[in-house]
């Protein structure tokens, strides 16, 4: 990167269920104020803002930011499904890396509705039409919602190929709750057992309800600065974005009949490879990861896509406890989407916030020892994958 991009401030609000949530504009304003306070600057220093959300009218970003101030800056609204927050972060990072700007805000929020994700536009072609064709051919018809049908099918294919034990995916949900117990921002913090996970209502394939992320509401934000700007204004420079990549679908998503690729395996693998090459490190150097665990099945697939364990060995990775404290790499110390919740536009920036806290040593009981680099993975079907590597500086 030509200009080092510093994460000067982060902020988020506790995630809530839809019935207990404030409106998106209130949530967004609170997250921005928290990030600005953490950075130690006023809104007047921000030169541009990228605001991510999925469900909302146009210019919701302005509605949220006008509560903080009306400074006339460009505000760009971003929608990239579940990777929306990281897409806003990606654009903010590019603006600084290019040398055009010195201080940029990335904000993500979502005011979710109860129930499974669904399309709101039935009078026009669906962006999932190609994906549905592959899923129908690979799995046959189903009345299940599209997201668990895709991700459950991907997990079923992997389990059949590798002969997974029945409880392997369920153990990921148990681990998520164990981590979330120490996260005041997470919605679901009570422990669950493997037996409880498996006994919860069946959804699709190997998935039960407790293996699916809940629809929640929330907001998170990050203030990015050039290192020179941060030093000139006495801001923090101890966390930087070392590498970042965004990828979209490849032909393999649609031509191979593989549900794992339908849900973004190749996108994630390509983005991770680019990030490791940019940073000059390998997955063995990473001790903490926030990855996109919208379903337990996707967390397991992502272990391999990110190179955390060789292909075909994810079950052993789980069984050996290499995905948690005391193991090789702590995955989702926040509790992840499974426990923290998944407000689509906020998720990527909530992941960013957690990893910045980890690198600063401010994660309290969730703190991972000896963190020097931290990896973030966020995907959205349709599709986009964003992988980001953060580094502790100095």
C-alpha cells in the first residue's frame, strides 16, 4: 500500500433483536459518535463517508449522519448484501490509500425485520436467479428459506464427502456461545450444549435453528486516517490495515454444481490468497480471526478457504480445539454472527471493531494473547467477499 491506512477509532452499539431495537438513524449516529470519540476527533475532520446498509430506502446514510452534523461532505451509500459493512470499509481504505483523502468514515447499520431473509422485490429479476438454478439442480426443490438452503446444502456436501460426525457443526455453535459469554455487545450469551443444538428445530440439511445466525439490529463504525494525518493530529497509529482484497463470483460458482462454491468458497479463498501475498505472511502467522459464521456450516468451510487448516481437515481442527482459546487460532472471539447476531450492514464493521480491540489489547476477557496481526472475513451472496488484514504497529 502506498499510504499506510491507520484505524484511528472504532465504535459500535450492543446488538438487539428487532423488537428491542432503536431505529437505524439513531443506531448509526450512536456508533459514529463512539468511533469519533475513540479517535479523539470531531465530525468536522471527516472528509468523506461510506455508509452500508441492505434493507432501507436510498440516502439512509445521510439520515444517520445528519444527526452527527451537516458538513456537506460526500456520503456514499453502499449495499453488497452481507458483506456491505466490509465493502464500505474497503472503499474508505481505498480513498486514503490513493492519497486523495486523509480522514474517512465507514459506517454500517441495519434495522432488521423478524424472520428469515427474503427478497423485497418480486416484480424484477432476482440477483439470486443463477444461484437458485445451481441449487435446484444440485439439491432439488425445497420450501426452506434460500440462505439456509444454500449454506445447509454446502455443509451437507462437505459432510458427505468427508464423513463428518453428526456433532461437528454443532460444536461450532457451542464454541460461539462460549466466546459470546464475555461480549456485552452480543445478543445471545447463554451457553448451549451439543445436545441442545442438535435438538433445536431442524432447518435444512445438517442445520438446526441454533446453528443459524439470528436477525438482529445494530451499528458499528470506523474512522480511517492516513498515518501522516494521524500523527499530525496526535491520533492513534497503533493499528493499521496491512492488506485487503475484495472478490466477486468466479465461473466455478455456477458451472460445477458445488454448493460450497455457490456460497462463496472460491471467492473467499481468492481474497485470502491476495491478502497473504500483499502482506507477505501466511495463515500460520494469524492468531485471531473474525470470520463470516452466518451458519455453522460456513464457519467450517471458511477455516479451509482462509488456509487456517488444510482442505479436508476442518473436522480435526474443530475436534482438537484449534479454533478457540488454547488452540492454534481463535475464531470469532466476539461470538461471531451466530451469537452476536447479524445486522447485515453492520457486521463487517463490527468485525473490524473487535479486531482493533484485540490488537490494542482492549478486548478484556475475550483478549487473545500475543496478537500482532488479525484477519477479517466477510461475505455476501450475490456476491462479494472481503478479507482484511490488520497489523499492530510499533
